[in-house]
C-alpha cells in the first residue's frame, strides 16, 4: 500500500455506493446492447496537467463490476501529469469496461483535482517550513479518500475525525472558557493534542498560558499572524486558517507559522480532466 492510498475498506464502501446509484435497478441498459463476448482495451489519459490521485478507486470499481476486467496503472498517485499523459491501461469484457467508466472517472477526476490544488498550495508556500493542512470541510462520505488525495498532492492531514484531537473553537470557548476547556481536556485525554481557535492576540496568550498544544489563528492577516507567532515563541504550534488563498499563501508562510489550513482543498477543488479512451474487440 502507498502512503497516498486511503483505507481499502473506505474505498470499497464508496465505490459500492457509487456503482449502486449508477447501475440499479436494472443495470447498464446501453452496455447490454454490446455482444457479451466482445472484449475491449484502452487507456486513461490526462487531458490537462495536474497530479494523480484515486487510482485505487479505479481498480476497485472494475473489481466490483467484473473481476475479468484488468486495470494496470502505469503511474502512481502523487505523479505529476502533463496533458496527454497515459495514466492506466484497461482490458477486459467491453460491456464491463463501459459500465464502470463513469464511476471510475468520477472518483479519479475528483481526487486528482484535490491533489492538484494541494500541489499548487504546497508550491505557493515554497521552501518555507510552513506545511499545508486540509480540514474537516470534506464531502460527506469521501473524507478518507479526499485526505489521501491531499497527501498525494504533498499536503498534510489535520484531524480526520472529532475523536483524534481536541479543538476548542469559538462556540466551545463561549460555553466552556479556554482555561477550563484546556485543563479538562488535558486531564481526560493526556495523550491527545489540544488546539484552541483564537481571534485575538489576547486569546492566543490565554490559550498558550493554559497549556494548549496549538493555537489556530482564525481569519487573521499575515501581519497579525506574525505578531502571534512571535508572541507564542515556540511554546505551542501555530496554525493560520481563513483567508489563505494561492495569492496569500506565501505571505502567511513568511510569518513563520507552522501550518496553514485550507478548506478549499477538499471543498472547492475543480476536477482534473481525465478520460477513458476505449476500443472494441472481437
């Protein structure tokens, strides 16, 4: 397994749901017109430049549609693609190749789009020590797959679920208070990270003094982030979130912040254009 692969169980579940909505209740009527003995072969080709992600979804799609169909990827997830690059080769019963095409491409194009946008943000922060994080702003049911695509693009994953760490956000702050929230979290889950979302310099100081592992600097300008990074002075990790775009990422990275988190990686990435070019056989 590649470090860019999502958990196989998650892939199988997503693919099964996608195939069910495409094939139920009567199956692929159009592919049913094809001679059952006909075989086909073809290739998945990039129409535009980007980064590959989601290959396991294509392999799993055809494994579920028809075990007689074979898929061989010639490039691995995380590979840079130019327009015209061949990504994978397919062979098998022509009707099955046709029936799995849309599900396979929907997932491959979407996840490659996530990886491609992530790679752009990684390039935007340049050689700085700042790392690009995703968020929990993921499409329902696709989180594990999207987070794997972020890794393929060179980014890093924030928490994958609410149980991975404690993140005291503004609504939690209002209900609990920073000092009590951090102290209680430290007592109950001593081996879990505790991060506090902060809107002001004063909140940053309060969170660090309370023993937070990290502070999330929410919707601050680069100048404000730099001031907070200087204030924290290594006592906690720092994360800038909100307002981080491809145009502003370099300015945030220049502040010395440890992380920039970008919800757009998984919520707004345009699909990468990949196509399946098939030919029929006898």
